[in-house]
C-alpha cells in the first residue's frame, strides 16, 4: 500500500520531485542525445541525399525517438514533469 499524498508537506513534495529526476534523468539524457544525433544526421543527409547509411541512421533515430515519446509522453509535453506531481488529481 502506498502512503497517502500530503500536498501541504513541502519536504515530501521536494523529495518526490528529486526521486523522479533521479529515476528518469537517463531518459532525458538519452532523448537529448538522440535529438542531437538526428539533427546532425539530417544535416548530413541534406548534403548527400543518396547516402543509404545516413538514410538508415535517420530512420533508426526517428523510430527510437518515437519510442521514447510514446513510453514517456511527458518528455515532449512542453511542461515540466513536476506539474503532474504537484497539480490536482484528475477525475
């Protein structure tokens, strides 16, 4: 059973945010690295549109980014993930 949420306890909230960042820091880092690699690969592909290796790399990077976005939708929401932790419950 999980502990009840006490939104008036600032220390508890900050610990929850800190725990979230520790658990998902690797996802954010991987997402940023993939976006950087994709930007560079697309730039290289514009210079040599017939390069099959670069085309395959762009395809792979796009699919990997889509997978991360599907698994972790908060990463592309444009809103800090903390909003979900502090905002009112839905329903």
